[in-house]
């Protein structure tokens, strides 16, 4: 049998039958009078010795490779990578939202509840989501309100918009995202309206979040929800990113910081327990934030672009 496996002319014939004529390994084995495992070994040998080389001629091959490499490196369920070339940042964010919406639309039939965080990335997902009737899915906000500006980015508003598109209902989290006074926060958490929605958020089947960088080009700083002093203290505490406004370090672990203690929302540990947490993120300033978030284990599915994907893969 070794002589047959090493017969180069026969190997070429097997390759032609398999790759060009579309015959199965079993059919080829019967035709040339050997076992199917022998055919399999001959095809493997053809690749090893470069008798045949396989190329995928499609523009999506590049992004598929990135997806597979991210999934392997970080051990996440799935990576979805879109091509960035030629697109402005705002258009790219729309494309990421469309990719996330497509993914969720295919999965939503198997879930009963969907959690929604806040921010531009999550908003792009909601805007892109198609109108479809899913009355059995409840939409739940994952964090309180972020002040009085950019209301269209708030968790409650995005939850309402998505619920309207799904022809279903949603909960409302009637609380600010951050409460600096511990006593005030505890009193709010004693409210059944607030605590009940947080419990719903902790128990959703799927969550949609963004990944932020709290110390470089922070959305929270831009809308005035955290101050320059907060940014400086977060930097001193080695904060590298945030998910649902909970701050984490280079290893993706929650940092010890007063702002983390002030948040009214679903925290990182609770996100880990959710069946599928989908993060949408892009940008040079978020490369390390995304890398650390994936290390931390709170993200199951990443939606990003090819340049960002390559940069996080290059991180040792």
C-alpha cells in the first residue's frame, strides 16, 4: 500500500477525479481499486508535497481567515469581521450594525429575552435591525440613563426602538447609570421597579454591548457623563476598557474604582453568565480594549472590521 500512496502519477489522477470531476473519495477508491482511507492519504500527500494547492478566490476569504484566527486565539463562539477598506467611520459603524443585526435576526427565534446596552455601536445595531414580528421576545435595558444628552444612545431608548421593530414589549430601567452616593444607590436598588429590571437583565438569553476605551476618545467623557478628573483616575487605576460602563484592566478583569461601585447596570460577571453576549467595536483607540475584553470572558461574539481584527491578532 505504501507504493500506491507514493505513486505520484496515481496521486495526480486521484486529485483530478476529486477536485475537477467532483467524485467522492469512496467513488474514487472503487474506481482505482483501493480503500477510501488510502484515497484520503493520497489527497493529504498531494497537499503536503504541493502537488495541488488550494486557493479561495473570493474577497470574503480574507475576513473569514481573520474570524477563524480570532475564534481560535480567544476561544470565543464566533467572530464576525467586515471589510473596512474605503469606508468612512460612520459608514463602517453602519456596516457593523448590519452584520450584528443579521446575526441576531438568525438567532432570535431561539431566545426569549434580549438585553440592550447603550452607545453608538449598539445604536447602529438597533438602526440596522429589520422590522419583524417576534412578540415572544422581551427587550431589556442593561444599564440606567447616561445624563440628559444624546438620549438616542441611552439603553432605555434603544430598548424601546428595538421592541417597536420586533412588535414586542420592553422593560424600562428608571435610574441613572451612575450614582456616586452609596446610600442613594442602595435605596434605588431596593425599588422593585429598578431591581426587578436588573434581575431581568442578568437573566437575558442574549446581550448586545459595545466596548469602550475610557481614557482615549471616551464617549462618556464627550457627553459629559464622566469628568477629566474621572478619566485621570481611571487611567491611574489601569483601566483599559469598559463594557456596559463597567471598567476593566488589561486582563479584562473589573478594576477597583469608585465609578465601578456607582454603576446601576448588569456587571461584567453577570454578562459572563449570559448565554451569548455580542460586542460591536471598532477603532484604533479600542484595539487593546477589545483584546482585553476578549481575554476577560465577558464577550462570546465579536463584530468588528478587518483592520481592527488584524491589530488585535498582532497583540502578543
